[in-house]
C-alpha cells in the first residue's frame, strides 16, 4: 500500500495514515479487487438469499452476478469476503443491467389501473452497499431493495419503482441512504443524504456504467456543483459530530460529470474495522420483478489521494 503524507497534515493524521498502511502490509491483505467474470470468484464472495451467478445470452460466455432473478418477492445480497479499506477514500466502478424478461408479466402501476394510462416497470431496484455488519448481511425485500434493515451501512440505491411509502421522488432515481452506525439502514427518503432523478432509464435493459467515488476531504467546489444535494437527515446523522465532511459522488454512464454529490464521512458515520468494511450489492423485487445483474466491479483504495492498482479476479 502506498502512502503519501502531505506537509499540511497534522501529526496525528500522518501517524494514522502510516499505521493503516502498516496494518495492511502486516496482514498481507490485497484489499483492492477487480471482478470481470463472477464465475471466477469462488469463495471470495458471499452470496445470500436469491443472489447467484448467472449465464448471459452474450456471445461471450460471461457469468454475471444476478443479485435477484425476475421472481416475485425476492431479495439477495453479495459481498466481497475481504473487507476493503474505505476510510481514506475509494473509487468503485461497476457495470449493470436491469430488465424484465419478455415472458414476465409486469403489474400495472397507476392510480386508475387502466392499461392505457398505467406504467409497467420492473421492481424494485438494487444498491451498492458499504457496511460493517455481516459479510452475509441481507435486508428486506420489495421497497427495501435488500439493504433496508442492515445496520451500520451506507447504500447507494438505484431505484426503478415508485414506492409512495418510501417517499420516492420518482420511479427512476439514484440516492445515498444511511442512518449511520446507530440504527439499521432504512430505504425511505426520510433517511436520505441526497437523491437525483437526472439519470438515464435504469431498467431499460441496456448495460450502464457507474462510478462511485469517496473523498474524505472537503472540496469547496463540490458544494457549488449542480449535482450537490444535502438531505435534512444529514443533521440527524451529525448529532454530537466532531469530524469534517468529505463527499461521495455517483456517476452514471458519464464519468466526466457526477449525477449526484452528497456530503459524508465514512469514518464518522460508520463503525469501521480499522477503517475497513464489506462492499457489495443488494437488490429486491416485489409484485413487480426484474433481473438485477452486475457485470463487473473494480474497487480501488485511495489513501490521501493515492490510488492502489486493483488485481483482477
């Protein structure tokens, strides 16, 4: 692990960074990871509930992570068995497709339930999750997206179905959700740090690329960016708070401009294990259903601005 110590950093911060690097070396842990084919992960990942490998219809015989199949009332999760270092920042890249097979009947969603006016969308969505609760953690189904109920977690949800009781802003949206280390995650926008509807159709069956970046350092320019959102629940998470805030950015297809930027500090919000936590995915279906597939994942640690190379699994 490479550590870069800047002159402007305090003595305690410098000691902490060097200590994290020494711990990683002592344990011999290669935390950065890259998965291009989920058929090759073996025991390196923990599948729970409906999650499994699945073959695709592509000409290339690649197995995806199918977090949930297009089956009603299913929930699944998959987390890398080795905890990743998140305290110093990270970059996570993944590709996904969400779609309902042609032979799956999608219920009518609308006020009058008339075929001519209703919307038929698969449910319910998936999430990229950082949590330090359990390597086999799995939350609730339906509108909980598989992460609702997991303690000590931060979820970046990719929601494709409108749930009024969750106060969803729209059926197609991205949001960052957490209740910190003191309470289980809640897939309700009463516990949202920020959300956006300015994203492509997430369940169109096309392969989409996502980049999630976390910088523990505050950048003034981030606040002025059009993607910056700060939900009212941030004040609840920050009670008795004595740390600075960083930022979490979510890019969808366009890696030059974030679709969503929210203020957060993983070290302060979560109870981490020497700065580490499990990373992975959750998803769920309800009456409406669809396949939630992840094609690849690359997770790279960033420590004080440095970037570690990720080995390929």
